[in-house]
């Protein structure tokens, strides 16, 4: 145990030294392993990470997150080197929306405004009018003239939630996050019976029946703020379990219980296998070798930038 801690600390120290020597910045999502979060320059939700990527002065951005996040950072910084510790760190939402199929749908509804959740590929972004994240989605939808119908992709759960919140006519792509669709309502309600004073908080990528019983619905940062500012002591947290690290640091005296998954697994919670592909060792290797690097064609970056910039202007 002692040895493991020392070894880990030395690897973390080596990463921090390399980072300084190379003028690199490490941006990490809340779903990353705790030891990665601990050495990140900034931890945030998708919107905050995109904003940080847009304003960084570093020469190298190491993105401890998934592919679409690193891609967004590259689009915002075409001249910078953007590294992703594991290039296979994908996302079920991004994969659910192949550009060819999406192009066909778009053609059928030429009068629709296309809003895409940031969890999609750069090519899908080039087909979008405006991008959104879970923390600004409602605002983005409300910014669209009321008489305009909307195509929303790729997350049907977030889309359904937004349709309900805004009352807008929205055509939804049939995509979902495997992590947020893994929660069991039956198990959640049983857990709630054991902790009747708990507040249930959920990410809007969760299914409608989970959102229906939630006391608060919001992005990862929204959930963190809610738990910090609430007078309640106990929370059942329906999002990827990695968030519990930062949350518990923010409120060490509060009780945080991960929402249970349908299938029994090692953590009895829901973990994103894509996010967890990044390890401390891979982070060290990528910073040392300066690869794997996100490489995109200048044309693709130019076309994908416009809908991201529109989002940032409104955020
Ligand atoms: P946010 O951090 O923007 O809430 O997104 C959650 C998520 O699933 C990222 O992949
Ligand atoms: Fe994609 Fe879901 Fe993993 Fe986020 S948690 S990266 S939405 S699969």
C-alpha cells in the first residue's frame, strides 16, 4: 500500500515536471481517475473545459477526457499541440451519430435549426448551426427564434428533457450515453427508502424515469454547486462515479451515495469505460512523447469552429 502511494506520487511528480518543462497544461474532466484530477491544472465540465482550452497560453494541451473534448480543444487552438492520453477514449453518444446518416436527416428537414450536444464528432459539428453542453443547452435552445423547428442530436435523453423544459418542437436523434442509461430506477428507489432525507441529483443524460424522481438536474459542475450550496446532508448522485472525488473534497462532512446501476459491477455504480482508458502512466507517456496527438484538417477545423464559437458567445 505504502509502496503504491510512493510510486504514484513519483509518477505524478514526473508528469508535473514534464508539464512545466514543456509549457503544457492538463485539462481534466470530473470523470477522470482521482490521481489524474489531482495533478490537473483545471478540472471542469465540458463547457468550462472548452472555455479553458480557448484561453490557454500553454504550447501543449493535454486533454484528460475523451476524444470529442480533445477535438474541441484542437478546433479552438489549431496551431497548438493537443494530446489525448488514449486515442481510443471515445463516447457512445459521439459514436451513435455517423455523419452520413446525420447528413441524410438534415436534408429531409432543411428548415430546421441544427443544435448538437458537444458530445459529437468534429464532422457532426460542421453540420451544426450551434453546439451546446448540458450546462447551457436550455439557454441555447431558448436563443433560437420561436417559430424555428429544431433538430437536436445526438442525445435523446437530454433532448427530451429540453423539449419538456422549453416546450419547443424538437426532432431528436436516437443516441444515448451508456453510462447514464445504466441506472436502475428500482434500485434507486430502494436506496432512497433507506436514506429518505437524501436529495437525488441527476445528469440530464439520464433516462426520463430517473430525471422524474430527481430533486436537481444539471451538468457535472451544476451538480457540484448544488451539493455545495444545499443545506441537505445526504445526496444520491446519478452520474459517472468519478465526480464523487471532487464532490467529496468540496463537502467532506456530507454523505454522497452513487446511484446504483442495473447490472452489478465492481463499483455498484456507473463508470465510463472510455473516460477510464486514460491512466496516469498513459498521461506521462503522452506528455513525454508528445503523442497521441489530435490531428484534423484545416478545413474541418474551420467549419467546426463556427458553431462552437456561437455557443461560446452565448455562454
Ligand atoms: P458535463 O461535464 O458537461 O456535464 O458532461 C458530462 C459528460 O457526460 C461528459 O462526457
Ligand atoms: Fe460519453 Fe457518457 Fe462517457 Fe460522457 S459518460 S464520455 S457521454 S459515454
